[in-house]
């Protein structure tokens, strides 16, 4: 049965990836504006004649049926050819490859910050459950979580960047340039981890084996960390997959605000410039990343808790 479940999971992943390619390809048809006229305009032909448009469509195979264009595009993608940017005329794969390290660096920093405050905060709030500190922190974090990302960024830039000049507010250079974008990108996720872990730990602390551990004379901290934390952490792992899978999709806002030279900022520029090949590539990359992270979470679930099988995930 286990092998059947894994095969089913694999087939679902393949179908999802195929669906992502369809969405990425049809993006060209969904966005207003004719790609041919936009591209000709970028080449200096702002009012092309019908004959010039027809010749251009024939040259790039755009006069063929849509399904033929899709399979031709899919074949190029499988060979690693994501097309050329309408704006820079460079290969799209090269454009993304040059910007991706900066985005991954920011994602890693934001994720590390989120895990740090999430795990530490969740454990401490569970230990001090019901205290004034617990209530105060929960109110503050709920207020902070309800604020939009751009508002949090503006507040941090105003206070820590402009008024007190503690950290730089734009660009990429030393580790100090990374602090504010990482805090903004990871704070919301860290608060979610904190609240979920606190709830899970309080539920686990009511189980019989926890009461037995306390009866053996173990300290409250040892019971919490050694016996309750491993079981309370398993369901939090799902959120790790969601965050890591969506980190590229959520980076454009933060990267634009802090002028971070990553792939997210490049995506915003592609939207403004109607750069269709670049937009298609981003949808493809983001979708594949998300599916890969979810698959990785499933594998981690299997090793952390053998009772959890694919298709019966605890959420």
C-alpha cells in the first residue's frame, strides 16, 4: 500500500507540473495586449502594417494552432530554453539565474529569522501559558500580523533606517543590508509558527505520557523540550513547506521596497514592461519550486512520523 501511495503522490506531482506549464503558456493569451505588437513596438515598429504582423507571426510560429504552439514551447522548456526577454533581448534563463542567488539569500535569511522567533517564541509561550507575558505577546503578535507587509517595511525603514540610521534601507552589500528585508519577509511567518507551535504544545502537554513523565519527577522544561516538542513540531513542518514553496512568489514586494536586486524585483519590472517570456518563466519557476517543496515536506513527514502516510497528512 505504501508503494501505491508514493506512486499516487508522484503522479499527482507530474499532473500538477503539467498544469503549471499550461498556465504559464496561456499567460500570454490572458494578459491584455498582443505580444506581437508589443514586441514589434520594442523593435521600433510602433505602427506595423498588417503584412509585417503576419510575417512576424509566421516567423515565430504564432500563426499555428494553440496546442501546436504549446507543445513546441514545452519542448523548448524541457531543453532549458525559456526564450528571450522582450526588453533586454537576453536569454530568460540567464536573466533569472543571475538574480536568483540574491532572492535565495534573502529567502534563507528570512526563513532563519522566522524559525528562530517562531520556535523560541512558541516554546516560551507554551511554558508561560496563561501568564501576563503570554497574553501580552499574543496581542502584540496578532496586531503585528494584521499589518500589511509594505506597512511593516515602511515603519522599519522610517525608524531603523532614516531616524536612527541603524541599518541601510536599500541595495545589497554587507550583512547589514540584509537585516531589514529579512525581518520583513520572515516576521509574519515567524508569528504563525509561534502561535501554531504554542497551540500544539499545549495540546500535547495534556496527553497521558506527558503526565507520566511529570510523575517520574522530570522538570517542566525537560518535559516540554524532550517529550512534548517533537510531537508538537511535526504539524509545524507543513508550514515550512508552504513558506519555502511560496517564498519566491512573496519576494517581489519586499525586494521592490528595499531595492533588493533579486528575481522578485525582476518580476515586477517584467510586469511593467509586458515581458511575456520572462513572466512565463517566473510562473514556471515559482510553480515548480512550490511543488518541489511540498514533495520535500512529504518525505520529511514520513521520516519524522512513520504513522503519517502520503494522502493522510496531518494538518
